[in-house]
């Protein structure tokens, strides 16, 4: 993948107004009936007219997403591995070519600047992250490049990102006939060179599978990312759309993805995590932080908090009472025994559970009490239960 532009501030948001960097396949999606939104300054497909059916495809068959609105950076140069290892919370040095990991980028004070999907390719490291962060991440990394042989390249102008998610994802990808083998484990990757499409990278990446892999409904959520040259995006997206349709699935948009993400209890940077958080608060410590890797920016703070044994608040999954007329919005307050105990970050009415669910931060003392919380929102007051999983 021989792959820096100015984007928006770090806190991701989405609004139903398009005045943003457009998707390369805007016309392709428009012909399929797509409605569009702006996600932190980048155009994304909101839906194709039937969010319920799109969500059902994700849990029953497979869904195709155009995630080309996300940020993508490549690190090249002989020192790329050592350098990035000293910047992020997970162990990059242990990665062989075709392997990867999830990590966070934090400040010297341990505050998050982004979460990252890191893929080690043969001659470079590929970073995939939320939209609107390319400039921030580039400037942060460049700040620490002194005499290192490291170059940063914005991959977005060169490669698009398609994603197939759902229980039939493996069969859909296999039906393309492009790959001799599929990467068997999460974050593993393979590359193929097609005469017509160019060099294509396939990553095993179940984006909607939470950490509760023992839950059958989550364990069967497979997923793959496909990094494809922009010149071949139209052709490959058409092939994938046909394969998805043949499997009984659908092209899907942001609304269905967000619903499934919240059902899986997966936090999103910009919604459930931002620059005020440390990773240990966010429920991602086990997958994103390695305590045996050696020095990195922010390590001292992260390790000190870890050794103390607790943080003052934690992101939790919340089940809301059925009598709530509408789902709460980000920032709505949670109370315990009349005292403020937390706030909502993401919420949705789950088609799968037929219930209102949310993610939100809860203070440690309320969690320790196994408390039933009270939500106060514009929709009224409601009871809230902390749950270990939704599905």
C-alpha cells in the first residue's frame, strides 16, 4: 500500500447535513437510495431507506459498509515499528507482518487522543481511526519524530475502506474468488494483486463483535475490512454488493452500524470516549493496553493508575426502563440516592432486545453498590440498571 490533509477537531459527531468531504462513491450509493450524513466533517451513508432491514442483515446474514470516511495513515521507514511502539498503549514490536492490534494514542498525562486499529504490513504500518483526526494524529506523531527514519503518509487519497460484517461475512468474501486464503484471526491480514483491481488488502476485523465472545449472538459476528485502491473502489464495491445480495444481506449505513455497536457494548471515540478520558475508564483496557511492553508516551500515568487498582468512573452498559418514551441523548444525567452518579454517552432503542439501552459513565461508588440508577432526561425520569452485557 504505497499511500496530509486538514480535518475537523477531535470530538466526533454526526449531523444530517452534508457540507463535508464527499465519499468517492457518492453517486454509487445515491443510486441505491442512500441518505447521507456528516460524521465529523466526512460524508457517510446514513441508511438506504430501511434501517430495520439493514440492522437485521447484520445479525442474520451480512452487511456491506463503505467506511472510506474514516481516517487512514501509513507509517513507513526503517524505524517505524520502534517509533510507533513508543507512542501507543499496545505492543507493536511483537507484531509480525500480516498481524495487528488495537491501541490508543494518549498524551503525557494519559488522556486519549484517539483509538487506533494498527495493521503491520510488509513494509509499513497502517493506522485506521475515526474521521476528523488525521491532522491531530499526524501532528502528534510528527512532534516526536526527531532523528527517526519514519515517514507519515495519508492513505485516504489512495485507498478506500469497505467492510463486510455479519455471520455470513466469510462466505461473502470467499465468493469473490480474489483471495487464495482468508486471514483466520482478528487483525490478521492478507494481500492479493489483481490484474484489474490492483493490490487489495483483506483484514479479519469483526467490528461489531464485542468482548463478550462467550455470547453466541456476538461470537457469530464475523467481519472483514477490505482496503482497495480508489481507482478500483467502484468495481469492487459492485462485486461486494452483488455477493452480499446473493447471500441475503444488504448494503448498510451508519444508523444500523451504530445500533449494532451499542448492542455489542463497543465504545466509539468521539461518542463514548474523548480527550477527557484515560483508556482505563472506557472498558478497553484488556484489548488496548499492554503493561509489559516498555516505555511509551503516557505510560507512567497509565501504570500508576493501574497499580492503584481503580478509576473514579467506568463506562458501563445500561438497560433503561421500558416506559421511557424516547431514548436519552448524550450528556443526560444519572443519579443514585439523589446524587449525580454519571451520564449517558450513547443510547438507542434496540430492535434485537426490543428495549432502550445505553452506554454511559457511572461513578465507582454507585457501581460498587450494584445500584439501580435514575435517569433524568427531556423524556422524563426512568430507572436504569447496570448490566454486564446486552446480548
